[in-house]
C-alpha cells in the first residue's frame, strides 16, 4: 500500500506543480534544476483500534521537498501545493497494474516548514518541506 500511496502523491505533485518530483531513497541525487520537488517516506504509525484485532489504522507519513528558484517562488509554491492537497482528492494508483486508478486519497497537510540556508550555501536556498499524512483503515472482514 505504501508504494501505491507514494507513487500517487508523486504523480499528483508533478501534475499540480508542473515540476519533476524525485523519489527520495538512499543514494539518490536531487536534480539541480529548479523549481523541483521531492517525496520521502517517513516512519508510519500502525494502531490496533479494537480488542479482537478487527480494525487497524495506519498513518502513512511523507515529507515533500519544494526547491524554488527565488524567494518569491519559495513563498508561493509550497502554499499552492498545500492548497492543491487540501481542495482536491489524490487519485490512488495501482503500481502493480500499470498505474490504473483504484480509488482516491485524502492527503492531510500537517505542516509547512521553510528551511533557512547557511550563508554561502546556494544549493540550500529557497527550500521548504511539507509534511503530509494519509490514513488508511484496515478491517479483518475486508481481507
């Protein structure tokens, strides 16, 4: 499920921003061309909601990096992307079946964090992170 969710959010980001979105994993090189975006899977939470192991909730967490060209773009691009998540469902794609849409996701924006760059570090300028979460409920009856 995590792969489908991350691929779906990545595709949504690319369509909403018109930029390439890099999937962050060990050793990946971020693009040097700006504007650009990235998505990284963060630790998720799994909670049992009933005593009889009938219902579980998983909160999948992701960090979206927004790398802007200018301070003006850094001020608007993250908020425009956050608004796209707030007001539009994200199509859930099945990555094992050619990207066919199998549902919709409600992506919740938890925080937007601008990251200050150290003096002289041009590569770190105009960077913002958006933390999002997708909650999935699983029932033993739906297996």
